[in-house]
C-alpha cells in the first residue's frame, strides 16, 4: 500500500464523511478507561446509535459510516479495551468487552440504544443485549461469528507475546505494514485511513495502538444458543456474500434461534469487512433496517 497524503484519491462522499468532527469521552469500566467518540454530542433530542468494531480494530473504522446517520441519531462509536484509544488491561475476558458495551450505553443516558456491531464486536453485542436488555432498542449484527458447541473450534491466529512490540521509524513505514485480518480487497483510501488511526507514536518509534503483549483472540466463546433465545429486542443479521465468517448456513441457524428477527440481508459482492468494500450499500441497508417497524 503506497501512502500518498492524507487521503489517497478518495471520492467526495468519503472525504466529506471523514471531515465531520467528533468529540471524545471515556468512562471507567472495571479498572480501565474505555474511550468512545460522538459525532453530534449536542443533539440530545435524538435517540442514541452506538457502533462497535471488530477485533484489533478501533472506532475510526466507522468514520465514513457514522456521519450518514446524524440526521436521525446521536451517533457514537467505542474502542474496546486493549484497542484503539482505550486503555490496556493485564488480562482480557469476553465478559469485560460485553460489559464495556453496556457501560457506554448506560453512560449515554439518552434512552435505549440502537446498536450496530461488526465481527468480534457482533458477538460481544449479542451478549450485551442478552444480559442488559433494558439498555438497547434494537441490534444489527454485521458479519459476525457466533459460536455453537457442536462447531469445530476456530484456529486462534492471535497469541500474546513476551517479545517487545515492533516499532517503526516513521508513520509512513508503519502504515505500509497494515493488513486486514482476514485479508481482503478494499479501496486504498480506506486502508490508508484505517492504518493511520491504528498507530501511535511511542518513545521508541511508531507502533500499533492495540495491546500486542496481552491481547489474544477469545478462546472461551460461549455457546450462543441460550443467548440468542434471550434476545427479545429486534435483531437484524447482515452478512457478506463472500464471507468466510458468517456463511448463509450459519445465518439460517441463527435466525431460527432468534425470537424477534427483523431481517436477514446478504450484501452482494462483499467480503467479511463488508462496509469497507461495499460502504454505501451497507449505509443504505442500515437506513432501511432502522426504518422498519419494531
């Protein structure tokens, strides 16, 4: 990926979206400061909409999505602990990330939250809505893996390390190391934007924001059967046509377990990170889902 300027040959809609300013806040959750952002913090008359990112990602993944919903919602996006601009923990657990979603929703204090979550964040969002159902109005799960006990365990590609994190001499060389996991095609201007906000400058050079020492992929994913059955709120499932994470068969299984499934939508020509390669299609899909009667 070649890095040229702030945005590489980006279309107007993308430039306009990422130019919308956001404000930052943080809350204390079980000994750790959890960071979240808002694009229209003064619009207290609008219902809250919260976005939750995937594993090793951050709130800036929503920079070119969130502003499209400011007309109807007060829009937020969080950083899970160990990722983005939230603090690191010595030990991570999936219940902690579930509770962080609930803590941010509670802190917004604007009534029940509409929650949109991608991938790893989608599984945590299901757990949050099943456990703290009074905090949420509806849930949209974007191409997420939900575990069932009769499934083969997924290979864990992320391991903690005793080695010091790798540092780079400058931002440009660090950005060239940025990769999507799982890898897929996406516009260069989007990859550049995500890479830029995935890095920070440390005393010994540029490095990733996520916790390279202690953060590993969840190994103790609970069986989703009971949690899905507890979701009384409207739930919509959105998945990518070419996803290796959320297949059509898995979506059918999940749908049968949901008491109140609003919709199941496949995004054509999309891969797992579906709002990177089909951004405006996902925006249109979300607008439609939010307009459905509940």
